[in-house]
C-alpha cells in the first residue's frame, strides 16, 4: 500500500472515484460534494492536508484533515487494516492540534470500529442531527415559481449573481464569484443540473447545484440557497424540483441530499421531505478526547 500527498485535481478525481465505487455506505458525501467542498472558497489550501492510499493503481482510502482538527476519511472496507493507518496519519498531520473529530455514516461500521480502537468516542453534538435523505425520482411534481420569476439552468456569466444569493442565504460566507467559477470548472459539474430562479430585474432568488454521477446513477444537491428576503415563497422547492427532473431525464435512479434534520434547524429537512425525500441514514461524530485540554 502506497501513501502519497494530494497534489491537485487528478487526485481529487481519484478521491471522487473511490466515493463512487463505495456508494452509498462508506462516506456521507458524493463525488459532487467533494468538488463543492474543495473549491467553494478560494485560498484555503493552507488550512488542509490531504493524503491518498493506493494499492497499485487503485485508490483504497483518503483522508482530508483541517487545521481545526476536523478529519474526513473514506476507506474501502475490503482493506480492513487500512482505517487504523489512515486515522494515525490524520491525527499526526497537525502536530499542534489537541482534539480531533470525525463524522461518519451510522452504516459505516468498519469505520466506527476503527475509531473506537483508535481511542475515539461518540461525541455530544448537542442535539444536532445530520441526515442523509434520498428520492427515488418517482411521482415528481412540476416546479412552480411565484409570479414574475422564471426557472432556468445556470449559464457561464451567472457566477456573480449566483454568489450574491449564496452570500445572502448563508451569511457570513466566504463564497465569491471566483470560487463559484472554480466550482463550476470542477468535475462532475454540468450547467444542466444547476438551476436558478430569476427575477424580472435579472437578480437571482434561489439556486441549487445538482451533481450527477452517471455510474452510480445518483444525483446530489449541494448546496441549495434562497435569498434571505425571498425565503418561504416556494423558490427553493421550485429549483429543487427542476433539478430532480433534470436528473431523471439524464437517467438517474436516485437523488440524495445531506442536511440538518433536528428540531433546532428544521427548515431544510422540511423542504426536502415535502418534495418526496425520505431519510435513509444519519451521521455520527466521534472525537479523540485522549489529548483534549
């Protein structure tokens, strides 16, 4: 088994291919989710360290660590001994970090066992529940927007207005026109799966970036945003339904989204369940308390 450090987009593609190969129970994300996470902010490279493990030409694991102690990992269950090595590298990547946390799917039993063996324990997330929801793309309603708005998919040149919606929906945000351009340049982004609601004045009221993986035939929403002053008017529902129709037209069998699903932040799950999504998995967080302050 060979470990090597991340160097650029080719390695990101290898990470995405591993996620796709193991779909759906070994990592809470999707190939598109990785692209969004990597490129949504510019200039963050100094906050990350990433390594991949390969058996010959086959990537069997990767770890993406953050300078705050957050660790993302994906390992192939066919290599049960590898998870321990990946966790050991991840904890050593930032020598000054005193606490590490890892979020995994509840169904990823090979990772939970490795975490417990490595001294991690289930964390108290203070009632926050992160859920994985799926849609079988049957019985899709037609998207409807309020008067004056129109639905269309993204086009080159939309990046600035798109970023403005994101900054309003998720304030404060470091997403910029440049970073949206970087996201749109990343595989597997396609404009036909990214939908927006456009107002008569040309501004955007809501958007969804849809990511489609033709091998697993699964589409994902990441992210969905509605301008703060236009929320609860049906715009988010409309763009999501437009993307679901686009997924189905492309041959998708399922769509997924990852969101909060607790009483403290109920709006996202309420939106998705209203258009036919159902929960199929949740995540749990582990933290290493051995070195805690």
